[in-house]
C-alpha cells in the first residue's frame, strides 16, 4: 500500500467520532492491507513496533524538529518548527504546514522519486531505530529527512505523528481488536486472548486472516516476549470477604514490578511497562539462573533491602533506569526478588489456572524469594498479616481471589490493594474480654466507645486485631487496674484509656448501643496523651459515617 493511501485513510478515520464508524473504517483498512497487514495494524494505533518489543525509535522532539526544518528548506530552522508547534499544538499539523515537495513537486508528474510505500516507511523506521553509536543522531535525522522529503502534506502529517508516537486519530486497542475480528471473521474473545498472550497486534491480525480462529487458539506465551501485567484495584477486606469464599492475602511489597523470562539459557527482565531492564539488574539475573527452573515466566516485585528493611521504591526505580556503572549502583543499593505469580512453567501456559495453582507452581520452580500466600476467611488473620507487612516496612496487603485466572493488563476485581485507612478514631476502652487458651491471662477483645456530651459511653465496636502478643501483655497491665466489674470472661472497664483505631467503614448497626459499628477495626496504638474527655465524639462518628 502506498503511504499516501494510509494517510488518506488515517485522515478519514480522524474525522469520525462514533466507535462503530471507527471500527468499520479500521476493518476496511485491515481487510485491504495485503502484505502490509502487520504494519498497518500497528501504524493505525501509532505504533511502529509490537508492544512486546522494547525497540524504540529513540527520536526526541528536537531531532524531529531538525529533520522537519531540513525538509522544509533553507530558511526554516528547528526553532521555527518549535514556534509553529507552540502555535498549532500538533506536530502533524506543523509537518503538514510545510511544503516538502512530495507529490506536489516533480513526483506528481512521475519524474521525481518513487512514491513512498507503507512497507518502505516501516523499513526505514526500523533502520532508524537500530542506528547506534557515534554520529547516530545525524544518521537518524538523515533518514527522517529522506522520508519527509518525499511526503505530501497529508503524508507528512501522519508520518510526523507516527514518529513521535502521537497518532491521535482515535483508534485504541479495543477498536483494532474488534476490527481484526470483523475483518477476518473470527470471534472477539479468541482475538482478545491471542492479543493477551502475544502482545502483538500485527501478528494476531495476520494469524486471524491466514489461519482463522484455530490459528489464534494456538498462539501461546513465548518466553522472552513480555505480556502486560495483571493489575489491582483499590478495595477493602470487607469487599473481599463479601465477594469471595476465601481471600488470598499477601504482603504488598514496596518496590517495582518485574516479569522475568528464563528459557534455560538467557534470563530477561522486563518492567511493568514491558521495557527490558535486564542489564540494570545483574543480581536478579544471577538469582534467576541459580534458583528458577526453566523454562518459566514469573511475575513479581523487585525490592531494595537495607538491613532487613525495604528502601523507598524510588531507590528501586533508580536501579531500573541505571545504564552505566551498574556494578557501582549494585553496591550502593542491592535489590531482591519477591515473586508472587507464575504465568508459564515447563512449557505450559498457566494464565487460565487458578491463583492457588499458579502460586503452588511458582513455589515448586523457584527456590526462595516467593511471596507467602495465605488463603483465609478470617478477618483477624488478615489483620495480623497486614500488621506484619507494615511492621516489616512494606506498604500493606494485597487481597486476591484464590480462584481467579491471570488477566494480563486488566485492572479487575480479582486483585485488590487494601485501601489505607483514611481517618482513624480515638475511642475509649469501656470493656474487654479475657482471652482463651494460651491467651487466657490476657485481656484480648476490647470494647470501644466514643465520647458523649453527657459523659455516657455508648459502644461502637470491638477491636481484637492488629495486636501482637507483646502488646496484649502491655495492654492487660495497663487496663487491669481499671476493671470495674467482671462476669465470666467479660469485664467492664472504667473509661480511662484511649485507643487509636483504624477501620474500613462505619455502618449503621443495631449491634452496638451507639447505633453504628466499625467494619474491620484494627488497633493502632494507645493514645497516652489523651484522656476520655479528648476522645472522638459520637457526633464525629456520625459525621464520618455520613461522609463515606
Ligand atoms: P499499585 O501500583 O498501587 O496499583 O499497586 C499494584 C502494584 O503493587 C503491582 O503492580 C505490583 O507492582 C505491586 N505489588 C507488591 N506486592 C504485590 C503482590 N504481592 N501481588 C501483586 N502486586 C504486588
């Protein structure tokens, strides 16, 4: 296909606004693409390379302005181009505003250079991307100049946008997926799955056209080609316990996401954006060689540890970006792997296996560095895991549906990052219960009350979670002298001590005399500096409940 035709069609698509019209236009484009199908499926989204490929053109705006200025003629400088960009706000409009000679000049009469084709643009951009070393900037400018020099105004518009990854014609990934399905009569679902595993719109379009649905179904993950990471939503323990039979709980490590691919020979590490970061993380490469059974693709977090405590994730990101002096960077900040998922092991894809099975698999192929996954329906156990994670200096916890499959690129409801408590409450301890078994000599569950104007204390909930054994002993010592009455395990406590308590939600509830209850309350500490008169009032609790 001539590049002029692509530009024409891109121009038409840009004029459309309804999704269905856009999908129809992309369908037509793909259906008529012939040998250029793979390239067009990418170009129409403003992509030059497949998503799994870390190759970039590595052209900054300045380099692009310089090439445009060269093509525009002697009187135009890169600064002029930049000024015009400030005025027009779109590099495509800027490129289109100059007369580069293309088909308006000699070429229009068949005497000039050959007409530019889509394949040629793709080849030249590939050459440009692989130009390295001394003088490479000039070579890149020359290549781009050579292309621009042959463009009409319309071609220039879309070439400039393509080069700067700013296509902006309204074609998203979903539109290309639907267009592939429509153009080659394959199910959207099969197309979607093929895209997830291959991360390559061009290839999926070609396979759909040449081998249909069965061809798409045969596409599998490939070790060495990253796929999009599964993502998490913010959520609460209450949501997780309500929606799932059991909850998979893990620490939420404070670091940076990686996907590790190991084919038995070469280890490759990719960041959350699928950029290759292998060279920046030699200790992870060594660790993988020594501890992971190949072939495998594992998902996890890289953390920077200092004396058993994680360093802020910015330190980890600095390691990711490091290109020079990696050995020195490694001495300054050493990083470690915390793997939490397994996408592929022993030549089998595991995306559709439940989380628990993937995690078991992960444990069987990676010795050490695997996150602990606890499957439970007990809020206290979840709170204890969270307290440990926070104590260890990590961010909190992830809640995962143990039955869920791995959905690349999805911010679904199957992975929840527990929202931090927004506001805490300072509440008076007005009762408690003696523990059982090993904890029989400790007060365990504490009844909490907000302050009331008349000096009465209505109850709002009990807290039993987030308290270590050591803290239980201390709290018992602190509260025992204030026990007013006792009935079996239940004790009334005179209002003297104030606890700071976290919670997920305040609900109206008949269970406690205040008419409200705290959901997932957790002990955060004793407010030594507060007396019951300084505790939070029932009025504040009511206000918080209303503002949720
Ligand atoms: P956020 O970046 O706030 O959307 O939180 C999700 C991120 O938490 C993931 O992309 C991971 O990088 C990170 N993370 C840390 N620990 C875990 C874990 N155990 N499971 C999944 N993601 C985790």
